[in-house]
């Protein structure tokens, strides 16, 4: 993975996380941001996946950069 590829993937993750934040805020406004709402649960699961993916990619990039130094 190149640094440019990493940046592109992280930007995509950030965009999706922002969309999740927007949807969650809308759900909160109407009182449906809770575990009884299957869509909310699905969104929160995707949020967790994206956060983990971001962390994994960052750790991988740090390791690659450490080897290049």
C-alpha cells in the first residue's frame, strides 16, 4: 500500500463515518437512535467496522513507514 492509497482509503472511511454521523443525528432527532431500531443497530455495527478498518490501515501504514526509514 502506498501513502496515496492509504490517504484515499482513509478519506473514504471518513466520508462514510460522516454520513453515519448525519444519519444518527437524524435518528436522534426523531427519537429512534436506540437498540430497538434495526437500522440504528446496523449503522452502529458499520461504524465499529469502519473505526477498526481505519485503525488497522493506520497501523499497517505506520509499520510500512517504519521499514522504509
